[in-house]
């Protein structure tokens, strides 16, 4: 298995896709930067192409596809594939970012919410949807990223809903206030928005308290390794 992760001189010319299990706290660009730095030193070359397919938020973990050399051109088509996530929706409050990047607020009782209500709402959110991206997102508005505007206090920005498809939405467990779920979604779906919208539909609010990406198309996180482990194999 280790050979799948060791980058050779030939890979710089023919291309290689790496399956990386991104840890919490790392940005997708952190992973790209670390891998590029290691390869520059390993091959004593400055111009090495490294890119990623499908951004993961810093608080999220899981599968990140890294393209090396000519394989970076494959990333755009790979990003079109469906993605599968496992996560936690915490009921009883909301956050401006729809996750734990910002503090919870507007607390409401959730104790009356049962599994049947959650399953009913899950059914309503399965299939084609029109979804509003989070204000704290990389979507551009007037040439600026929405998160840049939000962090400057500009929260009255008009955002257009986007068509997405929630192929599956499964309730894995309910440990009040935490709803554990698994979902396979189309490209462009924001799981943070899904968590927020489900909380609104339940009437008690909710936000994403944990997220792990397990699949991108045919690629699985079960076949991935962490960036630190990858570095040990390539130094």
C-alpha cells in the first residue's frame, strides 16, 4: 500500500493522485502546501504542480484528493462526482457560520424532538433541493468571497439559492442534542447549510458540530493516509 503514496520522479511527468485523510484544523491548502514543499525538497525542483479536488472546511476531516503533475488536470472532472459525508447536527441553537467556527446563539429547547420527527424532516430534504450557501463560504459576490464580507460584518448580502441533489440522508443515531447522519450529495452541496436547514425545519435550530468526508465518487477514505504519515514516506 505504501507504494501508492510514494511519489517518484516519473510521477512528476505522468501524474499521480494521492488519497489524503485530512485532519481537523488543517485547511485543504495547508495539505497542498505541505506536499508541494516536501516534493520540492525531495526532487530539488521549484516548479511542481500540486492541487486538490474538493475543498474541506478546516473543522472537517476526511478524504481529500491531491493531484501531482499532469494529474492536477483530472481534478476538475473528479470534483463533479457525488460525495459522501458522515456528520453531527447539534440541535437547540444556531451559529452564523452554520458550524463551530462561530459561537452558538439563539438557544431553543430541543428535548421534545424525537426520532420520528427527524426522520420525517430527513425525507423532506432528500432529493432535488434549492439550497442557500452559508454566508461564511467561498462563494463569490461582487468579486469578493462571502466569508470575507461576513468577517467584516457585512451580513445583509443577498445570496441566490443553488440547485443541489441530496441522494441519500440516513439517520445513524440520535443522542440528544446530537443527530448523527450519513449523506451522499451532489457537487456544490453545503453540508453546513443542510444542517442549518434541518434545524430550522425542526423548529429548534441546529448547526454542524462535526463532519467527515468518506467518499468522492469511487475513492474512499479507507484507502487514504494522513499528511504526516505521507511525509514520512516521502522524506
